[in-house]
C-alpha cells in the first residue's frame, strides 16, 4: 500500500490514470450501447438483411446483456479489490471487442442473445476496477469532479454510438471482395466490426501506457485493513453501512431512467419522426443522444464541482446534489413521453440530462465517503447488481410485450 498526503488532491499521476480509464469506459460503453441505435435494421426481414425480429423479441436484447453483467458483479468487484486492476481492465476491454465482433456475425435471435450475454460477462469486471482506481488516486475534495470528467467518456460514447453507429447501419449492403456474390455485409453488421476494431486499437495503446494504480487510504488498524478481507467479510462490512441500502434502491431507479433514455427512447422517436419527418437511423440516433448528453455533461461537471465544495461543509453535500438532480429530471420524463414537438423535446432532454448528470457525478463518490476503502470495487459491483435484480429481470421484456400488443392494434405505448 502507498499512502498519499491528506492535504493533497491525489497521487501525482492521477490525471494520466483518469484519461486511461476514461478511454476504456468510452470504448466499452460504445460497445454496449451500439445496438440501441440500429434497432430498425434488426427489425427488417431476413431477406432484407435484418434478423426478422419484433419488438417483444428485441426487448430481450437489454436483459441478455444486463443480467450476466449484473449477476457477475459481485465476483468482479471483489476481484478488483484484491488483485491487479490493470489486468482486469485490459482483459475486459479486449474481451469486449472480441464479443462485439462476434455479434456482427449472428444470424438469428438466439445467437444475438448469446452474443449479448457474452458481452455482458466480458465487460463486468471493468467498471468496478476503474471506479476503485479513481477513488484511490483522488482525494475526497476533488473526487466528484474527477468522477464527472471520467463519466464524460460515457456521454461521448453514447453520442458516437448514436450518430456513427446509426450512420454505418444505414449504409447499403456491401459485397466482400474476393468472395462469392452472395457474401455481403449489411450496415448494422459493419457497425459492429468497426466499433470492435476501435476497441482493439484502444487495447493496444493502453497495454503500453496503463500502469497499476496504488491502493491508498487503506489502514491496517481500520476496517478490512490494507489487504482486504474474504468475500463474506467484505460483504458484511458493506451491508453494515445504513446508507448503502438507500443507495442500492436509488441506483435501481436510475437504471430505469437509463433504460428508457438509451433503449426505448430511440425507438420511440423513430416511430414518431420516420414517417412525419423522414428521419433515418442516423437522424434518430443523433437526436436521441445529443441533447441528453450535452445536458448530462453540464450536470456532471457542475454537479461534481458543487458537491466537492458542499462536502467540505457537510458529508451530506453529495446527497443534496443528487436529490436536486432527481427533482429536475422526473418531470422531464413526462414531457418526453407526451410531446411530439422537436423543440420541446430538445429542451426536455437537455434538462433530463442535466439532472441525470448531477446525480451520476455524485453517486459513486457518495458511497466512497462511507464505505471501507478495501471494499469500494465490491460496492460498485453490488450497485450494478441492483440494476439486474430490480430492473433488468422484468422492465424491458414487460415493455416489449405491451408494445408488441399495442402495435398489433395500430398503436404504441412508448410515449
């Protein structure tokens, strides 16, 4: 263990570490979200290059990734608390790239779900490892700001996946040179191959520059000590913290908001604007991501800076900023679901992103203020597990089942 001066903002190499893990998060988040912005291609008949799915079948794409991802979080988080986070991060990034390329080769729903499940397992270890590394390298007085900057990468990933993933998916089928005439690559498959290639390039760069970050703030005479405890000791240390249980529930609620904005909102906008305004997948992908992410980036930075200042006065500072984010974003969901004016929707999505960003910048860091330093990655794993247990087990399939029935009646419930 290496300690850092409590009056310093963190370890000397903290900003390099932050840039490296942000690059990793950008890549794996683009991988997991790409499918959200190519949904119309998957709904096309097989003869037209799609998979011939309906909305009920497509709704299982989210749980197919989320459930393996969430249920492996306990092991993944504990792994990062005890072993090399560098190896965990690099292995997860490479495995994610390989799995994404495999998804580009699927031919039916079953293969698609298997591919998404493998992608979930591949990505499960990365986030707890990166969160723990950031907490170790930044002191509490700068931690929310650092987390906000780190989360910028996921906002950028959503924008890139929405715009360029949709744009590539809209490309016409292309013949593979040197192969029989029937061998063609459709746009949605090509988008998977391109994003997977970007992941391999990022892995090669990080393999050279990423170093194992020091473990700081652990003390031999406190909590789990410098080396950490067993799985059961670590879990017991976490669940004894009263505020952990409330955080667990609020993170599950945030998971519902994220599923709506990432998965169902693009399909909702495609249903509205494809006929009325002639929007294609690129248009929908850009519209459904850009405004939320601009608001989210603003909320991340302002919420992070504000919370870092408030927490110097009261330990509740980060919680107050999170609460303000929820107050702002909740009515915006109602507006987005009931309005069809692009201008009104832009404003609502901007404010939704602002509130969501303020919440996200402070959620992990609020837990770091009260959780034993040797159990931080395990805690992040448990939070991610809450999304699987309380949201992914039912939310997407339930909405997909209802939407399929509504469309058979010529209607839609996505609004």
